[in-house]
C-alpha cells in the first residue's frame, strides 16, 4: 500500500517538475523574443541616392517611438547638387535638404518601410529681360517636392550596417516669385540607402 503511495507521489512530483521546466523554457523564449524586438540602436547615419533625379544626400535619422513591431523614425539630410549651365548663364551648386517621417514594421531585422518625405532645393530660373546684362534675368527659388515611400529595410535592433530600398514617386511644387504654384507628378522613382545604426 505504501509502495503505491510512494509511486504515485513520485510520478506526481516528476510531472510537476517536467511541466514547470517547459513553462520556464517558454517564458525564457518569450523574454528573448521581446528583447530582440526592442531597438537599442536608435540613431543612424546613411547616404541615400534617388533615381531618376540622380540626387544624393548625407542623412541623420533617429527612432523616436517604438511599440511592438512598429518603429517610427525621423531623418534630415543635406547635399549640394551641381547644375551645369551653358553660356551666357553660369553653372552653380544648389543646396538640397531632405526631411522624412518613416514607419517600419518588422520583428527583428527585416522590415516593411512606409514614409512621407519632403525635400527642398535652392534652384534658379532664367528669363529674357532687356533691362538685365546679357538680356537674362536670374530668379532664385526653392523647389519643393513631396516623396511618399514604400520599401524594404534591413536593420538590426542592436545596430550595425543597414540597407534600405524603396519605390519613391514624387510630387513637385515649385513656387516662383509673383507666380502660381505648379505641380508635377512623377510616378517613376527609386531610392537606395546605405549606412550604420548605433
């Protein structure tokens, strides 16, 4: 009788130990997964190129919010683009300034990326005018463009090398002094970004 009691007690104790071990392993795996999703490397520096404008920019980005698989980031950049002109006008360097808000969704290092960007470029227009030297009047203006984005982003939560690519159509709005706003949509656009997160 006692032997049956001890066997039953031993079986019960072994069952409890096996089940509690499985529960502990499951909890450890959940904790490991949740840690992998938290991005500790919130800053990034990268170079981005845009096609078909063949522009480039040096950028700084920062993840400012994260909940689960969703990360929200903002970035700003700078570039100088060379505009080649022929006589009688002269070539010049135009400042190019991009800004963007981006959301990327993913469990660890592979992400779907959606964003909306804006960039401004200090450009020049030329008009025929008899009152100016060479009969050409130069008018500087800020060209403004909206850039939606959908793409892929490879970035590790702990930092390191990252790469992103996406479809980036553009909607340009150019404000000329004393003139109306002119909009132009370009459905063809691609971007590639290479950089480091830390």
